[in-house]
């Protein structure tokens, strides 16, 4: 079954979703190079991440299918300096046994109206160069490759490259600049 069959709902994540978010996050840390970390998160750490995003007004979306939360997406500050205030970085992760069903695409695409509502001009994604599925999904959704950071990460005994991708929205900041 694919996401086009609409066998899912995307909604705002809640604190009740934190155990599922934690399980997905830690599986990604353990079994992929999508999150360049070697330490598993605790429920408290994911809770702090959740609260930080909410406090800053950034969305966290959950995808539920069959009554089970199996993926999440969000965007947050790309850079902390004032001049970058119209740019965000996205993040999306789907439970391993639910990948390839279009859920990642749906979760990213659901962020777009929220970004436009915030008058975001650029959404940035930094993706491990070996993550072909993620690169494909982002391209399909209108992200363009703007560069590659060579050998900026090291995991599993090898150097890793990050592909920088960007999607521009036709929004104007309206802040007098």
C-alpha cells in the first residue's frame, strides 16, 4: 500500500507521540547514517527537543496509519543569526518497516503550507549522500541540489558526504527590507 491510498493521517504531534518518536529516532541513529550521532537519545532528551521546537513556534507533525504513529517531520531554525530568519531546515523520519510507502514525501509536503504561513523563503535539507531514497523524495518535491559537503562526517569507519538541498517558496517577508 502507498501513501497515495490515503491509509494515513498527518496531524500535529503530541507529547503522547514521544515514545514512538524516540524509537524511530534511535533506530535511525543505530541503523542508518541519516543522523550523525553515536549516542541514543533518552525520552527526556526527545522531550526537550519537542518542547524547544514548540516554544520556538516550529511544527512537529506525526503520520499515523492503522492507529499507530510511524513517522514524523519538522522544521526548525537553519542558522541562529537574524539574517537567516526566513530560512528553515527540515527533518523527516519514518519507521523502518514503513519506508517506501510514500509517508516521507507526505510528511515533507505537509510542512510546505506551514512554512509559507511563517513566510519562510527557503527550506533546506542536509542529506547523507548515500541516502538515495531521501535524495529522490526531496528532488521529487522540488528541492534542488545546491552543493555537497565532502567528508564532513565520520561514522561506521568511513567519511560521509552531505548533500545540501533547497526549496524556495514564493513568499515575501513584508518586513520593510
